[in-house]
């Protein structure tokens, strides 16, 4: 095996399973592990049951990092889907942090079990409305743990360990992009569109006028909240998908970008 330190997901996926677990496990923050009594060296519970799953095959440039708080938990407390871009830099395609003690809303599947892909291909409208009324954002099956700061700090240490000074993320929804702004991310693509959405939801904007209560996801008061706007966009108020937004962050630096003004969550 080469002595050259791995710098990519593809290189990490070529490592032995134990080394993969150690490397990818370094992206998990200690507060998350401590909260669920997960052993930080072995990623097992107190009885020795494995809680960390790494789905990264040799020859592949992508990986799924899945951490459960119990071996049989239906949903992970952490899910990360990472990949290399063409330049070997790291992209977060999806990151999910669940509170396993909170109620579950089946927005990810229909009553017959068919997957909705977080409501992007099909929608479980009753589940979505229940989730929205419970304070969740589009795509969430459970409430989060409110530990994004330590999660991102751990991830930056992981990326830095691969020799990189920045990394990328693809927010799947409007609220994700606004939230990542607050954590220091900048836009590689989509900033002007995000700014235009803010203008269109502002007084006199066409999207504000479309918030007419025609569906539970298009209430007038949603114009001035991040989560409300995101639900309306998820509901199709734009007439087009929310897509082609790409963001990046320099490790240890804050971009200071904001495409919204005066919004509450």
C-alpha cells in the first residue's frame, strides 16, 4: 500500500475497513458521540455493538457515513453523503442530523412504503403538513439536534486532514442555503437567484402575492420566515424546482454572505 496520505474520498475508500472507520469517524463531533454514549474510538455502544456504517467501495469516489444511536434504530442520528469533485475536492451532497427521541413524520415515504426522495419525486402531503405544524422544515423526518456548529467544526478538521483548505456543499432546499450562509458559507453558484427570491418574497413581490392560503404551505405569514418560504418553495410556488445552488466554505473563515434581510426562522 502507498505511504502517501489520502487526499480524497476515492483514496479513503481504498483503505482497510478499520482505517476507513477511523478516518471517516473523525468527521463526527465528540458532543454527538457523548450525547448517545457512543465510544469515540470504536463507534460502538457500551455493549460493543457497532453503530457506524461506512458505505464506500474501493474504486468509488463517494461514500455514505451512517451513525445510529442503537443498532436497530430506524433512522440514523447522523447521515452524510460525500463525494469528490473533478478536482478531488470534497462535496457534501447530503447531511442529516436527527433527534431520535423526537416524533417521526413519514415525509420520506408514502403509506404504501414508496420512497418520496424527501418529497422531490412524490409527496406525502398529510405527513408534510403534520411535520410543518410541528416546526420542521421540508425534508425533515425528525427534529434536528441543534448541533450544526460542532458538526461543521468536526467536518472541517476531517477535510483539513485530507490536505484541503475548502469544501463544497449542495443545499437541497432554501432553508438549508440560508442556514449555511449563517455558518460562513459563500456561493459558487446561485447567489443572484437567492437574492432575487428574497426580493420576490418582500412586499410588492410576486411570490409574496402567491402566498394566498391556497394550500397549507402557502400562508401569507410565510413570506417573512425562512422555514415558511422554504415550505412554499417546496410546494411549487416558484413554478420550477429549487436547484443549481452550490456553496463552499474556506476552512476557518467566515464569508459573511447574506441573501436575506430581517427574517426569523
